[in-house]
C-alpha cells in the first residue's frame, strides 16, 4: 500500500516545514509548535491594485511597422532599442496577491519543565487533515486542522486527555496589510486593506476581513483592548477561521461570516467532499518507507532510492490541486497557489499569474489526474481575460480578437509586461487558452465547447490571423515583434537581443490555436469561412528548423543563446503540451528537441528550477525515455522541493534573493508522472509509454485519457500485466502498448480488459 501521509517527528520552525491546507480560496500553513501554534493565512482574492484602461503603450501601434522592418532587415540592435522604448506596458496598478496575518496561539509552558515527548505531526492526503500530537507533563495533547470547502472555513480542534487542560492566548499578528485587530466575546476580527507600493500605487486594493471564533467546552474566554483573546481551563476548543474580501464586488463581512455548526458535522462534510476527488486515483510504485518525510526526502536527495516517495509526491500534487482550485473558486491557482509565503509578493515578480508556462503548469495535474472540476476557475478566468484582451489587441496591434502576454492579474491585465526581455510574450493568451481545449478533449462536452471554450479559441485565432505577417523573403507567416520567453539571443554582431520575428514558440502556439479553432468549428458545424482562413494560414507558417548544433532552433534564424544555461525552453512546447514534434512522427525534430535539453543542462550555470525539472520530465515522457524522465522527477523532489515537499524556485535565479515557494513544480511534477504512465491524443491511448526501467512492479488506477476514458494499469517485472479501460460513451480508439496496436470499440459505460502474459 502506497504512502498517503506526510509525517514529521518535530514541529515546523519555518514556512517550508509547515503543512498546507486549503479549500480552493482560503489557505493555511500549519506549523504544529509545542509552545506556540501558528497558522499562516492567505486567500486568493486578497489583491492589491485595481483594474486599469491605460496599460498599453500609446506609441506601440505607431512603431510596430518600423520595428518589424528593422528585424526583417537584420538591424536587430536598433529594433531592440525601439521596442524597449515603445512596446512595454504601463502596469501602474497591477498589484499582487498578499499574505494575510497569521493566527498565533501561545500556550503556557508545562510547569514540570519536561520537554514534549512522542511528538508526531502529519498531513493525511486521503482525509485532508493535519494532526499534531505530543505528550507534555503527563498529558496527551492533540490538535486537528483542516480547510473546509463545503463550509468555507479553516477549522482546528484542540483536545487533551485530562480535563481543563487547554489554555492559550490568541492573536492575529505579523501582517503586512494596513489594518488592525479587535477582540470580541467569542474571538478576533481583523479589518484592513491589501495595499502595497511595489506593484501598485499603495492606495488601491481589496478590503479584507478575517474572523476567528473560539468555541469552548468548559473553561473561560477573556478578551482585551490589545486584540488578544485568552482561554483558560477548557476541555476542548474549536477554532474557526473565515476570510472575506470585496474583490469583484463581494461583501467581505458576509464572506467572512461563520455559521453555527457542530465540529463533527463540519469534519465529516470536509472529509466526504475531499475524498470524493482524492480517491479517484491511486498509485503504487513500491513499498513505503517508515521514516519521517523530511528524512526520506534528504535520503532521496543523496541518491537513495525511494519509489514510494515519488508516488507520495504524485498524490501530493493532486492534494494541492484540490486544496487550491475548486469548481467555485473565485480565481485560479496563482504563482503560489493559495499559499502565500510573502516573498514573491515583496519582490519584482509579484504573486500573480505567469502566462509563459507557470499558470499552465499549475493545471497539468487536473485532467490526467481525474480532477476535471478543478479546471473550472481557470476556464472562467481565461474567459474574462479574453474579454479584457480585446482592447489590447485593438489598441496595441490594430488586430481583431484578443491577446494577453507574459503576466496577468486578478484585474484582467493583458498588456505586455513592464520590461523588454521578458514582457513581450505575444502568444501568452493563446498558450493559456489551450487549457480550455484540453478540458474539452478529455470530456467531449459539446455544450461546454460551444458556450465556454469556442468563443475564447475563436477570438484567439482571429488575433493570430490579424497579427501574423508574411516574411519578405520566404513568404512564411510569422509573428512579431515578440520574444521567446524569457530568453535572449546573440545578433550576428554579438549584440544581445530579445525581440524577434518568428520565434519558434510563437509558431507552436499559432499552429495550435489555428488548428484547434478549425477543429472546434468543424465539430460545432459553424464559421466555415473562419475554418478556411485558419487552415490556409496554418499551411503558410514557418517550418521547424534544425540549427548548426543539431538543436531545434528557438528563433527563425540560427542564433546562439545569449545565456546558454537559461531556464526557459518555450520552443519545446512543440513536444509537450503540443504534439507537433513526436518521436514516431518527426524523429529528426524529436532528436533536435532532445539536443536542446542536453545542451541546457551541460551549459555552465544551468538555471535549475522546479518548473524546469517538471518540464524536462514531461518532455522526456513524450520522447518515450522513461529513465531520463525519472531523472528529472527525482531532481524535482530532491533538489527543488523542500522539507514539506513544496516545490520552490531557487534563490539566485530570476532575481530571487532566497528560495521562493512556487506551486507549479508540484502540479507539473504530478502531470509529468501521469504522462510517463499514460498518454493519449484523442485517437490513441498509449499504455506505459515511458516506464522507467527501475519501476519493475506497480500500479495506477483512475488516470484519465482524452476521449472520456478512465484507465487502470498494473505492471509486473517491467511489463504491462493488466489494463482496464473504461469509456464514458460509445466510442472507438487505438490502444498501443510498445509495438502492438489494437483497435477497440466500446459501448457507453463499457470497460475493456487487456491482459499481458
């Protein structure tokens, strides 16, 4: 039986040791201290900034033709200077998600002076419960915490095996928000605003209200004017925390209200709601190791084998997706999910939505991981972004449809980022729109396609048709001026430049959005003229090209990278999530893609990131190399994930002064592992396509495949032993295992069994 519990034999001393809970909107990091308990709070809509209609450079449209001409003429340095002056956006009120105050409970020290014994701190992924228990002064103390999605609160219950033994002081403190806390007869109330001056003007931001209610069985509660509550001599204390903001016109007080409900009822509803999603998938890669999780991770980082830790990491990514993104979440997973460590929001990044891979990676675990409902907030978000991006398409490019670039926020920002060299990812909107198509591919819901996905895809294609420009020599349609996120090349005269025409990443997403738009229109039997235009434009796109190092070119011309060790490899999105390059269909291009990965890693100073390791694992899975995919999954866990298994972007990379939590590694790592075990393209399901040679025996149950399939797999001695493939509707598909392909037909609700002897 695979491990499903993270456990530790000591309290957390820092954020990267605390355990995460979340209900899709409200997040908490539970530390589990003996003398002091801390829950670090955050909430997805606690944003600084505000909507703006002045983000686009007023001179961009005027200067576009000149910049294009300079690039086509080979005057790269001049084009770079002109682009830097006229293309970046003006995000004066962009903002960031901000961390909330922490709830701090201070406990009286044991009078005997004895240290706590038999300490155990756990996060059970199956139940979503964090549990802290220890002995102190002959008393066994237990705290249980969770974030309830059904009831919208964080709950903690404190108990002891002796009566009248629960006593503590409570406060909401350590906040960067403007505001203050008052105490009441039953708890604490914080009221403030999410304002800051690094990413916005220091004046605009959401109103925030936090309510904490204490329910006592026995004992007394006292409050003072300093915003502190003191509880003495209780048998049991239940702590309930609710948070509300006025984002999108909500009433923060109403959102932060706490209803009357028994703890056992609250707990049972939470577990049932959580398990409804969590139990859809199980995975077994090896025997559990009976050691604390931090010890296991440290041993794994030293090279000791622990396949069960990989299985635990896979399920942890699913757990975090459930905790961070639910069907009714007001916003999708941001850079840090719904857990804000305060670092990304207090530096140049902003804790926002990065559209040059990170937000996409946040949702890699949803469809294959059987969590389709968790995709819903991203779908709504992209729908709103498409509406906001219409004015940017018109005002900046004189184009139809909609566009978004490298970053966006809670307010619908769609202009380029503020800096050249990273902000001009013109296909960021098309890239994130592919998530809507992916959701359709897994479920084939035509009502969803017609009403939600297609309008977004159609208008992204309309922008591309307006924006693509004929190459003056080859006649190819190319996008630009744009950047290959977030990389620079060396012009022929040695000048570092970022702006170019016809980057390979733009070609990948232009092809994808035009193809998908035409395919969706055909399914819906609408827009025949648009289908014709999209198909004609696809045929004129620039080809993939192989450079002098044997590498897939990142730019239309065979430029060398200014930084050969750069973390971004956006052009390899042709391999994953797209399938424009495949080992069987385009073997030479597949080899050229692998050259890119190897050259990046071999370059001095390679910028190893959590999302990069997950990316490489997914690339190698698509390239059908399970051992290399496993290498990068292992590096993700051992080198780019912390004590609590949360992934991080390492200090020293991309301007970070210290390790900063990033959600993308956890979710994308789960998605990459799923891709190693099952791949699908809507016509073919491939079983165990990239099974590592060391995974001799194992199983996975409940993975989803495109076309509405649910798949269970078991393998023995490195070979497929049994497969069960369930179809939600009457359909047919090809099943591939190694070199064997079988055509299979299903009736609705049928399951097909395949046994390999």
